[in-house]
C-alpha cells in the first residue's frame, strides 16, 4: 500500500502543481515525480520570472538615456551585468521557495520524489529504482528548446534561454534566430544591456500571432533601438575561422555573412516525452512527439491525462498549463469530464517594450470561424495619455462581429500591454458589444482608455472628440 497512489503526477511545473493542489483538495493520495528542472518547472526557474526580471532591468537602463523628456539629461549609467544575473537568480530562488516549496509543504496528501519516471505498465511507473502503482495519472513534463539543424551549429555553440539567463559575460555581438516570444524578448533585452543584436527571421513578419500592422509597429521600434532585422532570411551555415564566429545568411536567394560572438536560439521547443515509456502505457503521440489529448486533457488511455507544454493543445503558456492541471485533476478524480479552457479567451503577451498582447481571434481567422467581422486600428498618437507620457509607440486593433457588434478580438502593441490585455480579456469573457464599452466610464488619462477609443472609432471620427470620451 505504501507505493500505491490514487494519483501520480509526472512533472513539477505549473501544470503539475495545479494538479497537486486540486488533488489535495479532494484528499487523494498523490505522488509527484519531478526530474530535470528544479521544483516549479520552466516559468519560475528559466521562463517568465527570470526573463521578465531582466527585461525590466534592461528597460530601466536603456530608457534612462533614451527618452522624450527635454528636462532630463543623464549622461552616464553604471551597469553591472554580472550583478544583474545574480539578482535574477536570487529572485528566482525566493519565488520558488515562496510559491512552490512552501505550498508543497502544506499539501498533506501529496508526496514529492525528485526522480525521473518511466511507465513499465499502463498503471505502474519506475522512479529512483522503485515501482509505484497509480489508479490515475497526470503527465505534465513540459518541453525543451529545440536547436535547428544548421550546419556548423555545434562548432560555434549556442545559447538557449536557459544559458542566456545565467551567463554572466555580456556578449558584444549577439545573433538571435527566431521571431517568437523568446527571440523577440531576448533580442531587445540584450540590446538594452548594450549588445549589438542581429535578429534573423525566416518569415515576412515578427510574431505571427498578432496583426500585421502591429507586427510592423514592433519592428519599427526594435529597429529604432538599433536591432538589425533580417526577414525572409535563413541561416545557411555557421563556422569558426581564426577564433571568429561567422554566419552565412541567405535573403531572397542572396548570400551574405555576418560576424558574431554568441548565438541565441528562439526557434521552438520539443515536448519532453522521450524516455517516459508512453508506448508501454498505451499513450498516443503526435508526429512531433506531443501527447494527444481531447478537450478534457484525457489521452487515449482513459486513466491518463496530460497538460502543459507536452500536449498538442492551442496555447502553451504558464497560465494555461496551470488551469489545465487543475481541470485535469478535477476531471480525473470526479470521473466527470466537465472542465475545459476556452482558448479564445486566454490572453497572450510578448514582453517586449512596448509589449505585444492579444486575446480573441485575429482578423485572418474570421473566415474559418464562419462569422463576418469588421476591424479597426487606432494608433496611440490619438491617445491623450500616450501624448502626456511622450511615448506614442502603440496601437490597438479590435475585431467586431458585424451581426451583433460583439467584440471578438483585441490586439495591442503598447507600453504595458501586458496589463491592458487583462481588461480586454474580461470584455470578451462578458461577450460585450461596442455599445457596452462605450457606455462605460474609464479613468482619464490612462493607457487602458485606448480600448474605449478603439470602440469609439467604429462609431465616429475620433479626431473630432474631446479628451474625456
């Protein structure tokens, strides 16, 4: 009986912890098996927490000298990159203990074992040389950065977000490959720190999960800050010659070379499903190794559920992993598949400055949803608060269903868009219409007033209205 559990959770990150907390509420005898990253998984250790800390440090440093206020002149800023890394590590350790260590200590029905698990039968796993039996399982093993197959990549070496968050040597010239959140955030972060940054993008726009005009605005900001951006470009090969690292790029069929000191990859991740023995458990995987689940997070093995970065669901975020973990445990332990996420209502953010944020559907997704919409974009030079703070680098695009005037998508590039998008999320959750937003009273002057201004633009010429709308 000692090694028999009502629930075995494989993983120790956001999804696993949320499942453990919910299992504890049901007083289910639970075993959590964690391997790889320390307790807390990606977000607290090598994801959201450390990267957003360093992004804030970099933004403070950069904008101290690059601002629009004539009255301020700060000629020199003392910056200690190694100390910035140390403080980031300290912040991670403190939050890991507060939000995971202390939480776990109060889960009386949950036992943690730091060990790698492998299924040896559909209801048994081996970990740390011991065999454990589980009536039910939640798999929340996350993902790992996937290096692209570029000739010479092992010769020149590379950084993923893991190494970049702990390397105390600031690179003089940084080559970044990718156009997603990791690539964009780290490119700007290191530019703010003082590195010369080159960003290589395979496609024709930065961050495909936003609207084209907002991507263009972000691109302008990054270029203005000194980041060299090569779109529709591939890295053909990498090499080291006389202690110098070189990359051969191909843009529209034309080859050119650049020298760099460090390479940072932001090109994608692969699920951590190898070695788990999922074939023995009878769990089906996608072609890319992700665990196939239904809308209730249930695999084809009815007693095994999976959540987080290792599954083939629409959004791979810390917030979705946590809610999936909680819902999966509820569905499993009650025997009723009733809890699921509406991913259209989940906000996502790229924490650049200005940030890129979105909730709901994109303009290009309207047709596939079988609805007719109309859209409007308002730039922040029309927003009083942006004029007041002398930072008009922003825009908001609203997607509205024609038949009902219901708002079905809000997309923002703006300072603190990560805060503004939460208000947008509540608007979509409440199925609010343009008139619902226009009838509300917002605080003046604020950046969040941009949402009301965007709604107003569907009704009138916003150049012809006064400040307090």
